């Protein structure tokens, strides 16, 4: 990728990768601003989640930008959004650690239930196989997860509608869908590896 | 409306239950595959507010920070240190020129003076 001198007129047409490359070469903060600005509202929300304080979150958004100034001149980043997410999350966790506050992470949010099952023999058409595996994996989920996953993914209901149909509260619906999705992925990977 | 405001508005409408079920489902599916979006929604939900003014102030802070670099750059090019170095170099050059001029002038002055004639008579030495 060749370094291009960027004028304000052509700046808006640049892809994220081009902005990353040009920033790494030139160190021009305006380019970094263009990269960072679209994610600011998300980063601020993320900081609010972890730091639970508006002023601290605002400062954190700027501190994360300051970190980017140095890091993006050294590192070659291929997936900026996921890289930025990890950086921002780590920054917030470090902030909490330095303030000697330990984040409370609920078991419901992170706990992935793991269930053992027999592997069925798989033969025939790959798509048909995948659908068969998925159906079997869905059946391996517990009843609540199964119900939420079917309503959310197959019937395309939103959390609110799923909550109304099942009678669960919104947090439980969210948790069932997140854990159900995770369990499904683990199950599908297991079948995919043929283990 | 820029990307940030649009996204923020969508999150706000979602949290206030103002989106259509289809749109809500779409945002939720997006959030399931995008942990940054999910965390942001969780954060705004916890804070019980989506403040557009706050975001504008943050954008202003970012702009000021970027403008700060430009000012630094300008200051770097025309800063007092550089001016001092340039002034010293100029003064040294001026002094060197004067010294050179003095040396040349002195030499020319010396050459311009009339040569004294000295008659020397040689007499044979007595044996």
C-alpha cells in the first residue's frame, strides 16, 4: 500500500485500512481522529458499562485515544474494530484494578453450560448434514434456551417479544440467547471436528 | 446526522422501546455478533441515559486534541528555540564576515604602503 498525502477533500473516501496505514506512516492525528470518531459513542457506552461513571468514562474515551496515538504507529492492525474493543475493555478493567475495584461479573452473563451427548453418525448432503446437526444441537440445549433460541433465530422475534411469549424477564431472555448461541457454537464445532 | 449520532439515536430508541419489533430484532442480532455494540447498549442501559450533548462535548474534546497537534507542529517550526539558534548562527556569520574583512583590509593596507629604498654598499673586508 503506497503512502498518499491526504487532503481534506479526499480524506472522507479512505477506507479504514488506508487510514491506518497512512496514520502509521505520517502520524497525522487528523487521520487517527477519522478512524476513532465513528466508534466514540460505542466506546463511551462501553466505558459507562465498566466504570459506571460519566466523568470517568469521558476521560477514558480520551485516554484510549491517547493510547492509540502511540500504539497504532507501532502495530499493524488488520481488524481495527475488534482490536479497539479489546484495547478499550482492557483500559477500563485496568482502571478498575488501579482503583482497587473489582468488576462484578454475573454468572449468568459469562457462564456457559456444557452438556455431553452422543455423537450421531453423519452422512449425505453437507447442508442437510449441517441442518441435522443444528437441530440435534438445539435439542441438546435446556428447555429455556431452546425456546428462546427458536423464537429469536427461527421466528425472528425481538427480546421483548420473546419475553412476552415465554414469560421470562428481559435479562433472562438475553442470557438464554447468549448462552444458547455459545452452546450451539460449541456443539456445532464438536460435530464439525468429528470428535 | 453523522454516524455517531445515528447509532446513538438508534440505541436510545431501542432502550426506550420506540423501535419496531423487526428493527429491535435486527439491532439485537447485530449486538450478538458485535461485543462492542453489546457493551455499549449495556452501558447506556445501566446509565439510564443516552446523552447526545455529552457525545458532542466528547467530539469537541477530540477536535481540540487534534488541533493541539497542529498548533504544536506550528510552534515547532517557528518556536523560540529555532529562532534563537538561527539568530546565533546569523550573528556568528556576521562576526566571521567582519573578521575576514579586517584581515583582508589589513593585508591590502600593508601592500599599499610605499617600499623603502635601502642602499647597501659592500666594501671588501680588510685582510
